[in-house]
């Protein structure tokens, strides 16, 4: 018995056993020479582990992971990415690899913040951020929640949101960041004496934010209405599509499964973080309303290598339990050419709502994820109500 106790003690004291990654970690990833801090978690026992990134209370967990001889490898198949790092003296150093790109990675054990609420300015609320975006936007929305020096925020653009930005107040500014396996972002937010916020995005883009209650009085433009961003050249025409599914079978709007049905056409790609946000909601709609005449089809635009071997898309479909057809439509730069009926189609995702006659009744650019709070809840309620109205119509099939 004494020998057994000694053997167990020797194992527990061994360096291999002591190398446990379990728990929270403070990590950084470097993108375009900008270091972006974020929090992550490791779990599991023995060589089998899981790595988890966070988007607020949502988790992005690895599909597989291994920790052996001080080396960590965690794969995220639905992002076509992996984390590789080496453990030494309680520190992880390595890289995050995604779609052929390598980003330096570092991590140390999580240490609680020692900041207090003293002299921390309040920035909680809704803000309008002045921009000139590539999609023609003149303003974004920023939703901020605050508890003393701790702040969480989300910036809402026409194609969706940044994910949950989190951080603290230090040396006169709030440093907010996000990384959940995608959407690396750094926002340095400095309160100004006139009540505005000076924002530096990813170390270079400078913007000014004004409280939404004051934005109009200051002559700031409104954020783009996502329900008016994209339209149809001829709204009297049926919406047409014809592309292969992941098994190579051709699927078209003229197929029997779509005739006389309300159809949601979801434009996206497995590379697109906001499409990941939208996917669970679309599947929820499909499960709820399919028996009443709703069909959904995903039109996925991917990189050339994924079109040849769509492993990431397959993992995307599996992760969200998608039961509706997802079609492979081409590369992202082919979007306009492949769907020529649409005007100003440039947001990922973009969702078309078709009546029973096959005509587009509404188009919504982007998707406001859970990080946006009320905007997310309101969007889901509006789209559910729209689907129910369309299902209630008896419209005749267009020829």
C-alpha cells in the first residue's frame, strides 16, 4: 500500500502532470502589426483538450485538440483554422493559422483586473460613429454597456456587427477588443471634454462618436437602413438561382420544393463571421415554419480551394445542424455576376425574403448578432413576423 501511495505521489509531482492548461487565459493575437488582447479558455484532461474563444456569452470551441509534450494544437474546422502553441513556464507562444495566413499568438494565465471605479467616465448607451465605409455608409451604431471600469460594446454596421468588444479603462481611455476565432478588432476609445468619443480602430482608423440623442442636432447622417441597402432591378420578376449543392446536385428556384412556398434566400459564406451569427436563427426559422410552407436555401460564396473541396462549409453545416440546402455558387468577387437581379449587393450576409409567387418582398443586409442586444432581438422578431405574414398570403405562383 505504501508503495502505491508513493507511485501516485510521484505521478502527481511529475512535470508532465503539472502541465495542465485548464482554466482561463489572457491572450493576444497580432494582426497587421496590431496586438489584440482577448480572453480564452482551455478544458479537458490528459492529452485531449478543447480551446474556447468567447463572443460575449457565446462560445467558439475547437472541434478537436491535443496537448502533448508541451505542444498545443486545437483545430476549428468550421473556420478552417487551428491554434498551435508551445507551453513553457506557464506561458503559451505560437500562432493562429486561418485560410493560409499566420498570426502570432501569446497567452498567460488569467489575472483579475485590479482597477476600481474611481474617476472612470461613463460611456454606457447608444452612440453614432461617423465613418466613410467601402459600402457607402456614413455612420455606424455603437452599443456600450458599462460596470465601473469594465466595458462591453458592439459596433453595428450594414453587414453586421464586430462581435462583443470587451475591455477596461486605463490611462484616460477604454481599450476594447474582440477575437473569437474571427473578427479581430481593437477599439481605443477616449472620452472628450465636449462629450464625444475619439475612437482609433485597429491602430489607424480615427473616428468620432456622438450620443445618438445628440447626433441629429449635430448634423450627423443616420446609419444605413439595412432593409433599404439592397434592392431588385425589377421587383416584378421572380428571383432566380441555379447552383450545385455540396454533393454536386443542381438546385434551382424552379424545383418542386420551392413552388408556391415562401422562400428565404440567404447569401453568405462559411468564412463570414456574421453568417455564423445568422445561421442558428435561420435554422430555427426552418424548424418552426417548414411545415407551414417555408423553404430556405443558402447561397454560399467561397474561396477557390473551398469550392474544390468544401471541408469548412461541411463543418459549418454540421455545427449549426443546417437541414436546408446550401449551394456552392462561386468566389466572393463573382457575387454580382452570379446574382445580376440585385442592386447594391455587397453585404455579407444578405437575406432575401420571397413570397409564394417567387418575387422578392424584402431584403435585409447583414445580421445583428447577440452582442448588439436589443437590435438582435428586434431583428429576429421583425423577420419572424415577416415570415408569418408571407405564409399567411395565398399568392398565386408567378410564371
